[in-house]
C-alpha cells in the first residue's frame, strides 16, 4: 500500500507539502497541489483519516440523529444532508433515536465520542436529557425539524432549521372552509413536538380566519405514526357530529387515516374531504390524488449542513433559526372537481390556496 512518503517522492515535494494538500492546513501553489493530487491518483494512495484527525483535531465527519429514518420525509432529509456533507468533504455517522429520549441521549453521546465535528439532531418530544448532555459538552449542534425552546428570557443557544408549519396548515384549512366545510377534523401529531403544536396552531388560525369556532373534540392526536393516525381518524369518525373534512398532520398519519376511512367504507372526497401535511412520492397515485403541503425536505437537510459548517467556522456567532417555505400541492382529495392545469398544481403554501367552490358541506 502506497504511503505519504511514496506520494511525496513521486510528486517531488516534501511529506509536509503532501500533508498540507490533504489537510488544507497551508496554501499550496496550484501546480504543486496538482502534482500531489496526480501522484495520489497514480499510486492509489488512500489517506489515513484517523492519522489526519490527530494532526488537525478535526474528523471531517458530521453526526446525524433523526428518528424514523424509514419515513420518506426523513429519508429525503438524510439525502439532503448526505449530498451537502459530501460536497464539503464531510462524511456522515447516522443514528436513529426512535423518538425515545433515553436512546436519544445515548446516541448523541456515542456520536460525540466518535469525535464528530458537529451534529445535526431532530430532537424527541422530551429533549431534557439531550439538552443536559449538550450543556455539559461543547458540541456544535444544529436542531432540525423540531425546534427546542430556549428557557424563557434567554437567547437561543442552538442553530435550528425547520419548515414553516403553521401557515401552510392554516392554508389547508382555508382551502377546505372555502369549499364550504364547517366541521374540519385535525389528526394531530405527537404532543411535545414543535411541528405538532405549530400545525395545531395553524389549524386554529385557519378556522378563526373563516369565523369558525374551535371545537376541541375535532382535534385528536395521532402520535405522528400510521397506527396513531388510524386510531385518531376512527375517534373523529365516531363523534356524534363527525367532521366533513380531515386534515392529517403528517404522511404516516395520512396512511392511517386512509385505512380507517377504507375500513368504514367511506370514500374521499365524496363522503369526507382530505388534505394532508407532507407530500410523498406516491401521493399522486392515490385515487383521488392527495392534496398536500410539500415540505422542502432535501433543502432542510442541506441547510442544516450549511449552518453547521458556518458554526464550525465561526463558533461565536449568535445562534439563529432558519425556516424554509412549503409548497401547496393542489390535487383532488380536497373535493375540488377538476385537476389543476398540468404543472400548475404546486404553489407556495403561504399564498391563499385556490378555490373551486362546489357547494356547502355541513
Ligand atoms: N416532523 C415533520 N414532518 C414530518 C414528520 C416529523 O416528525 N414526520 C413526517 N413528517
């Protein structure tokens, strides 16, 4: 196996120069740098990143802890993180805390002990142990998707990246009230997550904007997974006055809601209209095609890497929160009578969604 000394000899430079090219520790003249890279190529030299880390005390790795990596939303986030990390010469260590606060603290500790340069974490609904760990150890960390509130009165300590949640959810409700619905059920996510509370608050704003009262019985938590979505939908359907329309607050709960509706022989949108938070690759294959809010999943992942690398370069800059907009994907499960023009179904979610009024639902 070729060594650094072999590369240096072949390129006609010192071992130190090879090291500077590999580690970026000093500027190297372009033609010298190219000679080193050519020698590396010709000899098939593979740098020992562990040895390099001893010199730079950087591992050029990022730890990523996100729950439910099998959920397409998080899988796309992961793709965004991976591509952006690779572009900047970073590798990834991935862990799934399964939304379990204990497990979360453990995996974050393991990633830290692997000496990742920084971490991207989608915190669980109860991040107290996680925050205590990060408070004891100075690990540059970006929170992704779920925001963590700073203690009242204190400045945020962490960089955070998430999608808009409230406005797009309000937009779905406005779309349904515009179609005449007055009883709209919300299949809400796991309590304790900022995504859940923001989507619930968006739902309320949407109702208020239409002058509708808020009926607590129409909000049932589906715990962010398919089984929970099915249970919550069943509960909503067994109300004395069931909803005429449903908003499901994530993709997994949409699957659960569709199961509950199928089991009761209800058809969408004739018996009940459906609008979903989260678009996914096969949402347009359902019959009817699902009207949804699409999150910018890959961009969220890429943005988290960008902010983390900024933080590594400037450890003292103030923490900030970046929110990315969603898109309203207008299809037919909402009850609109026709498909929008081809290519015209996707709009920024904050704009008032289009209406195709078809009469009043009660
Ligand atoms: N957060 C935001 N969006 C989602 C989630 C989540 O945990 N799961 C599926 N869509």
